[in-house]
């Protein structure tokens, strides 16, 4: 890329690149997607069922074998 192309490219990026306050908020607990439609979606902080209470027995290979 020659210097004229580089200058034009830099100018285009300066005018058109999206920066600033338009970035997503990054709120980790955004439950706006929760629905009760045909495929219900649960909240991020909903409890998860753990059938194996004792970590000593939490062996995925053994579970897959069953």
C-alpha cells in the first residue's frame, strides 16, 4: 500500500469506525431475553440442578458409561 492509499485508508477509518458510547453496556445479568414463549428461557441466576452432590463422585467418564 502506498502512502496515498494509506492516508485515504486512515481518513476513512477516522470518519467511519464506530467507537465511543455506542458500545454495549456489558451488564452481566441482563434478563431481557427471558420469555415464556414456546421455548421458555430462564434467567442467568436461576438454580441449576446438580444430580451429584459429592465432588468425589463427579466423574464424567463414569457418568457417560452409565
